[in-house]
């Protein structure tokens, strides 16, 4: 058991409980969702600091804080949600899996707050969630989705699902691609073993297809996948070149 795991159990759990209660109250009294969003950011920053998780943000100049985007990223680790809430200087709402809503107190704060829960594998329910997300976009709030739907154990880029790009095609809003790197090293999937470390988020330029193509969900999906796949490949290759295996390791 690591020190970060102990901190998670002894400090982050009660910290999350308290702020979840606060966010539930905020959701009940503030219809705009602004207070809820602020509490979510405070929770996210506190969790990252307590666990010794640092963020490196590349490409913050590629988007406008006043803009409205369909934000898409890969999903690599349990720290991705707080990392996105802290890193993105946007009025951002997240789409999260339905299972998170079943967690006592924390899940209630998601369910009755300004997040959107999506039931994977259930087309009708998923469509309802996407329609809620569309309402938020038309209300001037950016929405984030993990385009691959679930996190990869090794941090690799998995095939993208279509939901985010249907939203972009229906609203005509730009897709903002974000590549998350190294978060799979912070915590293994299906494990509470947590490590400190640095998560890198690379924000590429928004994708807005021109003319008739801007409402083509398939082309948006292909374009976003290519950007995130290439960015992930570029940065993982750069890291491998910076820290090559030693001669002694390769000879043993």
C-alpha cells in the first residue's frame, strides 16, 4: 500500500464526502450550475494536491475561455476527471458513466448536480443523456466526453464512440481535442493502489470542418481520433527517446 493510497482512504474520502454534500446543496439552490461547477473544481484541485498529482498543460493558447466546445479526450486513469476540471479554463460540464451515480453521496452529487450521467449499452437512455448535453451546449456551457468511453489499462488510444461527434454535428460547435498522457501510471484500473506523478494534457486546436462537412459526425470523429492518436504517439515517442533503456538493461 502506497502513501497516496493511505491519503486517499483517510483524507480524500472524507474530503469528497463533505464537498459532495456541499455540491448537492448547491445544485438544489443554484439553477445556473455555476456554484456546483466551482465546488467541483475545488474538489478536483484538492484531490490532486493531496495525492501529489501534478498537471502539465500544453496548448492552453489553442482555445478561448469564453468559447463553447464539445471537448473530447481519451480516458486513461481515475484522475482524468479532476485533471480535466482543473486544466480546462472553461464553463465545463462532464458526461460520466452511470455507474458513478451509484456511489453513496458522491454519486448523488453527480446525479443531482450539473454533470450528465450516461448509461452505456442502452441506446434510449444514452440518447436522453446526449439530449441533456445538447441543452447545456445551447445554453453556452462546454461539454466534455471521454471519446473512447472507458479507460485503457496501458494508456493507449482506443476506438472512439460516436456520441460526442453527433453533439458537435447537431449544434455546429467545434470539437476541442485533448490528449491525456500518463494518468494510467497514477492508478491501475480496478485497483486502489495510487502513485504520485505528473499527468500531461495536450490541448490541440479546435476542429471545425468547413462548408457542408461541419455537420458530418463521421468526419469529425475521424479527424478528432487522428489528432489525439498522433499527439499521443508523438509525446510517448518523445518520452521513450528521452529515457531510453540503459545499455546494461538491454544486455541483461
